[in-house]
């Protein structure tokens, strides 16, 4: 799986970090990914540890019997979500009326 990313409009740009080096650091620090793909209009979701290789690839192992495995072999769209450390964001740190969700 080659590492690519898509810029989205939400969350707002000032809350996004699209620095590829920072993304790679998150992947290396928190390698458990949530892999999402769609087959026959049904979402398939697997938690999968992935290793970032220096040739811009994500390397992992998925059971052959997992229905998502066949989607990883071809040129299908796959979303991989890597979550960093979790924490509570207090509304008191915001200077605007926008609050965390």
C-alpha cells in the first residue's frame, strides 16, 4: 500500500497538519491503523498494525480469509486512519465560540 493522503475541508485548515514528516512520525509512533474500504456498497473495517518503510509504503499482514484482503491487492481506494495519543480538549483553551466536539 503506497502512502498517499487527501486534504479535506473539515476539520478547519487551522486544525489540520498536512506535513508529511509529521504524518510519518505518527505512523511510526502509533502503528495500529484502522483500514477502511468498500465492497458491494458495504464498508469493511479492519484494525491492522502497519509499518512505514522508507520507500513510502505501508507494510502489514492481513489474514487471507479476511474479505478485505482482496481489496488490498488491486488498485482499490483504501483509507488508513492512524490515531495518535488521546486526550480531552477543554473548552477553556478556545478563544472563540467554537468548541471541541
